[in-house]
C-alpha cells in the first residue's frame, strides 16, 4: 500500500485548531451547567430560574412568599423543580385574540 504525505496550509491548521478550541469551550460550559435529574426531576437554583424567567431574584422571593411558585428550602437555599416552572408558565399563558384579517 502506497503511503502519501498529507500537507495542510498554515491557515487550514489554524482554522482546525480554532474549531477544536471552540468545541472544547462549549463542552466544558455544558458540563459545568449540566445538572443530572434527581429521581426524574431537575432542580434549579434562584439564579437559574431568574435567568430562565427573565426576572430578578427579588421577584422570585415574592413568588415564593405569595405561594405562586412551589419551592424546596434546603439549608437556607431555595430550589425549584423544572417541572413546576414549566407548569407555572403554561398556567399563565394567554392566547392572542386576533382575527384572520389582522394576520
């Protein structure tokens, strides 16, 4: 079997290395943010829920105080089930009233 030497231009090597570096960063970020399910449920922190709902942490406190959003208080830290967040959003969803002529 004949062996050939493969050569790449300097720019191509740099592009491949940059692509590998970017992939490595994305994988590391995913691994840092990933929380495995616990008994089928995924639990989120105040910070994560605030980011998802686009509200302040103080607003989350108000939602807890008013018993709008279920939570678990463990060692002074509030945790929220992802399922409960989804249910809250679905319960507060409002359909638009539009006519065919408006579309």
